[in-house]
C-alpha cells in the first residue's frame, strides 16, 4: 500500500517515513502543501497523512482542492490544534480521521490501517479468498493451516491484490501502488514478484488463485 506524508517538520517527517516503511508501506514524503498537491496529481495513493499547518498551502487547502477535483483518497490529518472547530472544519471538508500531536506511532499505524481498509471497503484486518488468509496486523499469510513466509515486497503485492480480489490489476497499477518515486529497478519487476508469489501461494495448493489476464495484467480470484 502506497502512502503520502506531507509534514513540514523535517525530523518528524523523516521518522514517520522510515517507521511506515519498516511497517511494510511504500511511502513518498514532502514538506509543503504545493508539493503535496503535485504528488497527489501524479500518483494514486492508498492513503494520505496531512499536517494542517504547512507552508505554501495548508492541509485544509490541500484537502479542499483534491476533494473538489473528485479525488477520494482517504486523508488523516496530523495537527497540533485540538479545538472542536478545527476538527469540524477538516471533517466537513472530507477528512477521514484526525490525530493530535504528540501521538504514539502505534496509534498512527492503527489509524492508517483503518484508513486503508476504508478505501477497500473492508472492516477487518484479515482478508480471505478461498483458503488463503492475509492479516495486515500480524502480517501473517496462510493457506489453510500452512503459514507462508513472504518478503516485505511479496506481502505488499499480495495485500494489494487480496484487497482488490476479482479485479484485474495491470502491471502499471501494481507498480504504482507498491513502489515509490525512488524506485529505479527493472521494468519487469512486477512479473518477477508474481512468479515468486505463485511459487509460494499456489504451488502445491488448490485452487490456484493468481491468474494472468493476457494483455491486461493479473487477478487474484477463484476461477469458476
């Protein structure tokens, strides 16, 4: 899952970015509202963490702008303000959640999980398809009673696919949600990781769940 952090406190931005990466998220970061709008115009994010008090354009302005453009990406506000009026204004503009500074990173992680679930319409951390289960909290993947260890990138791809099960996902879509702007790898990296996942998720199990749709991409589903 790909997140954007817009926070002008550079040390906090750096810490949050690294901690979220360590927790398995793909993260882009910026330090002002104009840059946040540029990022949001150029990429498809699964969630946005916005500081309210930023230079060039504050978080409320960023939120108002993207909502007017029809962008429904879930938004979590970080704010040093704790007044009811500030919270009401943000929520009325289309914010999904608020977190007041200072905060515990564990709470931020929990709220981010809710944010991502909201985009996919899920109400649980455990996602299932046939006998495949993926827990976004424990990061545990199983087929039946067999636990399947995955690398961070393998987990990220499978997580995105199971949250979009039965939907054909192009290579470009997978790449945009799993890798950030720093990625400079080969153009066939998605195919490489799909092969890794097939070996771990499908080899030796029935039914097969990862399918290629020629000319379109990949889909996670139970074939009829």
